[in-house]
C-alpha cells in the first residue's frame, strides 16, 4: 500500500522543486520568445508550431525530471529558440523559404475549382464550402480567387475585389517580389 501511495505522493520537496523549475523554465522560454519571435499564434506557420511543441516538451520534461537541472533545460530552450530565430531570418532567402514554408496554392480562380490543389491541401469540398460560407459566398462562382496560404488559412477574394499582389496574373508567383509568399 505504501508503494502505491508513493506513486501518487512522494513528499512536497520533489513537487516544489518541479514547480520552481517549471516556473523558471516558463520565464526563460517567455523571455527568449519575447526577444526573438514577433509573430502571434494566429500567424504561426507549421515551422513555428513545431518549435512551440518542442519548447513545451522541453519545459514539461525538464520540470518533472529529477536529474535534469534548470540550467540543462534552459540551455536546450535557448538553443531551440535560437535555431528557430536563425531559420526565421534565413527565410528571407527564397530558397530557404521554399524549404521551410508550404507554397501558396490556388483553390479557386475565376469561379473554377482546382480539385488537384484542394487534395494537395488535404481539404474536402465540404471544408471549402464551409470556408466560402464564412466569407459570405454560397458557391465558388462568385469567387475570383481563393488561396490556401502558408499558414493554413484560406483567403477569399470576391469578383469585385482586386488582388493585392505585384503580379495579378499569378498571385502565387514567388519571384515577383514575394507578394503572395509572406
């Protein structure tokens, strides 16, 4: 019975130590993110989410591991966040951006649905219909352009709207000053 009880409660010191480490790691991560990351969660790309999940794993594991110090966890956090910052800065080079960010895909152009790109984006027709309804469209016919953005959201431009791109003929052309690439 004592062994079972120890599985749930092994004294206040390990719990207090874990709480202090968790708090210290949180402050470390928050400070590091504040110094490097300027995007909000709503603007995260898959690359940003991977970093966020990895930071959470480091904080959680280090806080509860009895033989892992705050310093070890902080070093891992700082290294991970620094790597993220370096790659984020390298994204200004088109070849790095192509490696890191998924491409913008045209889902609808002039009312015509691109089924191939819809499948590439792992969207069903029902998913797209729901997104169009959220933007006030009942059918693709009234949509001039619907883009699956690098962040995973769909931008919808109606017939009356002019696209805000450097090259209206091809809003996904990344060579045209990175107008649609982010």
